[in-house]
């Protein structure tokens, strides 16, 4: 287990170095993607939508369950929100950022697209380590079995994370096993117990992540989120996840059915 340093910056398009690094490892970190002002705007918009949904007692958005928990004052909070950009113009604009669109090149030779109204749309994960939190960590998983549950073959996809809070390696956060995007189908499905296994892997790596940073990981790579070593507000880790996908266009709406895998597990995944 080690901390990796990969300090890349993303201008209007990817470089050969970016693509080579990502193809080898299945993960890459770009620094300072959002300014502190943009981060503040995102947090403000997330709070606004969250408060509206709590007031309306929303449970599903386009068939996807919202994950409720409690904040440090025992008030209800939503710890996993989905399709957020459909309810916020500033968040919608981020998905249309040319730098985000440039990431589709990482899926070459497949043609990628930003899935604003597909899958779970723009997801916001709101981790906090307090008593009563339903979302303080996430066990080992890949993002691929969802395709199987939906009756289709596993397609390449990217999960793009925009980090709104600083989370240093020593305090927990994202852990990945580099290179596992090239594993066999058997290893992809059975290498670890999905979401139940939280154990450290000797090959895993993590990062110092700062507010405004952007991470990209291949959906087939094994990854998890380690619980924060901090308690309370200091442990809060808000990440906006944008899926970049390939294959047939499958938009969702308010009449969409809840996917099978959400019905049998309480462990939401991004």
C-alpha cells in the first residue's frame, strides 16, 4: 500500500503523457480543475437541491434511490444524490466543460459521451464519519457488473470525480489497484467480495486529493473508499462523479424503473 504522486494539469485537451499514464494504470489525477469559487458554487447548489429534496421527501430520482443519513446534529441529510446536473444550471455547465468532454479520448477506439441523463447521471457522494452516518466508506468494487445486471455486455466506461473537499492520503479516501482494468472476466467478478471487503490490498495505491482536483478511473479497475481517520465535519468528503460511457444511448426519466441491483443492496455505489 503506498501513496502515489501524479501531478497532472488538464488544459483544453489531453496530452500523450496523460493517455499513456492512464492506459497503463487505469487512473489519473488532475490538479486544480475547479477554482475555489467554483467549488463554493457547487457546494451551494448541492445544498440547495438537497434541502428541496428533503422537504419534498424525495426517495427516487429517475428510478434511482437517494441514500439518506444523519448529519452531526441528527438532522436528515442525503449522502448520495443522483442526476444532480438536471436540477442545477451551474452543475450542468460543468458537464459541458470542454475539458470534461476531452476525457472521452481515454475510451478510444470507442466513442464516449458524458452520461448526463443515463446510468445515475451526475452523482454526488457525501461521505462523513459520524455516529449514524450511513455513508463513511465503500468496500472494494468495480463499476462494471451494472452492465451485466442490465442484460448487456460489459462496456468500457470512465468515472470522473470532481473533489470538493481536501482528503489527504493519511486520512482515507480513494484507493485503487492500478492495472486491473486488464484483468480477466473471472477476476473482475470474483477477485474480491463486492462492497463487503474493506481490507487493505498490498497492491493498492492512494493519493493526496485537494479541493478542486479531478480524478478519472476506468470502470473496470478495482477501487474502494477508505473511512476517514477524522471524525465529524473534518471527515466530510464530497465528490461529484460524472460517468463517461459508450454503447447505446439509454436515457432515464421519472418513469424509469429502479435497477435490480439497487433493490438487493443497501450499499450505494458511484
